[in-house]
C-alpha cells in the first residue's frame, strides 16, 4: 500500500483525493489545506486525517507520496520538500510559471533521482491514449498534421485570470503537451496569435488573451495546429484530428449519452456537451492517478516526467514571445 497525502482541497484536490481513496493499492493518509474547513470536509468524507500544514503532511512517516493540487506558486517548494525526503510526487501542471525556476527544479530532481510525475491528465483519456497507441502501431502511417480544438464553456472569474499565468501557460499548455505527444517529435518552430474577443477590458488589464491560435512545426516538417477560446456558448469543446500518410484518427466531443432525436422541432438533435473539464476528464484523472500508483508499486518509470512539464512550459513561453513580436520563434 502506498500512503498518500493530497495537498489542496479545492476542485482538483477533491478529484485526486477521491481517486486515491478508490485505488486498491493506495491509502489516503491525509488531506492538507490552509483552509481548515475545506480539509476537514474532504478528509472526513474519505476517512483521512485533515491537516492545515502541507509541509507537515509531507513530513509524516506514513506518507510515501504526495499529490500536489495547490496554487502554482507553491508547487516547487512542496515538490522539492518531498523529493529531498525520497518521496514520490504527482504534481499538477505547471511546475512553476517561471521557466528558469522550473528548469532548476527539474535539474535537482534528476540529480536526486526523484520520482516526480507531471499531471498532464489528458494523456490518460481513453480516446487520446488509443490515438497514441494507433500512431505507434503505424495504423495511419507517418503523422503529417495534428489539429486540436480546445475551448472553455465560459470565461474564468477575474481572480483566476489574474494568477493563471495567461492563456498560453494555463490553457494552451495542455494542448502543447498533447500536440508534441501525438506528433512524436519535438517542435522546432512555433507561431502564435492572441486576440481579446470575449472580454477585452479584462484581458488588457492582465496583458492576456481569451482567444488564441498556435502553429508548431517539427524538424521533419510535421505540423500541429491548436485553437483555443475561453468561451464557447455551446459547451466544453474538446476535439482532436490526427492526419497521416495512410489515414486519419478523429476524436469528437463527449456527451452524457449518444442518443439523437428527430422531431418536428429539431433534426438530428443531441444532448449538450459535457459541462467542463471536471466532467469531461473524470476518467482521465482516475487513470492518471492509477498509473502513478502502479508505477510506484511496480517500481517502473513514471509515465509523464518533469522534463515533459518543462518542455510544455518552454513552448508556452515561446507562444507568448511569438504573440509579442509577431514572428515565428525558433526552438
């Protein structure tokens, strides 16, 4: 049994804590959050200890691993405290909003042979994972293009936007990771565009964008196109197309059911898209946690590395540079 402490009792922490509690090879030891009521509510529901000191939770002798779901500016401090004690870490992205700080942390982790997994949960979504397996198996030949559409159902509140690090480091970073993962090659050139079409005053206030497009190219010429928007009035829009020399793979949006209706009022009507990422990627979060625990129990390499997180942040920073300069950025 792997004893795990979940740090953070917010919406991500709730998902991770429930998944730890449900894993037969793990035991949820503690939930830690500076807000005592949040920690007590979540821990009490799952039979774990409630704590308000995240560092004290890491230091417990019965804790073998931690899951970090706290604000981004706390990630490195908590991660490195665990790594220096030889404890494993599953950390929400990004490592940090600052590339140099992230790089220094990754170098120390590698020097200590630390066991750290970055939580790019979309790699564990069943269809995305099946796409990757099909590509590796050669089902569509050589990949030529990856096209990713990723749009939120509505603009996040200002207190989130203020500390998010901007659309490229917060939202697009997931798609940058999936893009390089499906391409199978590292991008060598990136071009990005950013617009303020949903709430221009708010975006200008924080020098951010609510609508973006990204183009990436690898050394062999493979291409990836990503489009993002903070508001899609029809729901949480998550689609991927992978085009290759021998065929194509397509992943469409998910809905509560696959039922379609034909009536006098509507033709081929379907239910709305799943509401947001918590519902859309529920299975992915569970599979991600299960993969983390399995790697620890079986003493196998973790499936997503700190270097993966570092590379995604590099790409996000390159997007910011491209928007500000209006030019392609060589990587």
